[in-house]
C-alpha cells in the first residue's frame, strides 16, 4: 500500500501522477486537485478546467481575468 501525499491515508488503491517530472501519489482526485491544481490569481479557487491565461497569470474564468484588467477575454460568445 502507498500513502497519499495530501492526507496521509495508507490506501491500496492509490494512483500516481507525474507532473513536470515529479511523481505524486494520491488516494483520490480530491487530494490530487488540492495539491496540484493551480489557483486563480484573483479569487484563489482551484482551477480544474482550462482556466484563462493572460500575461503569465492564470484565472478560473474570464470574469476574474477582466477583474484584474485583462480586457480581451470572454467566457462565452453567443
């Protein structure tokens, strides 16, 4: 069995994620997200989708990006 690096649970169904050449072991997607997912520059929420990147920053959505002065992004175009 292996231990989850986030919560320490010793579990027989852990999985490994390799990110940027570093190996990580988790017992759930929740733990993986809480450790590896980037956070929005504006609201600090974990970004589990594509997010919006502008000027070297990452945002959870266009609204947060616009709130930081990025004016050329849209979440949805009808």
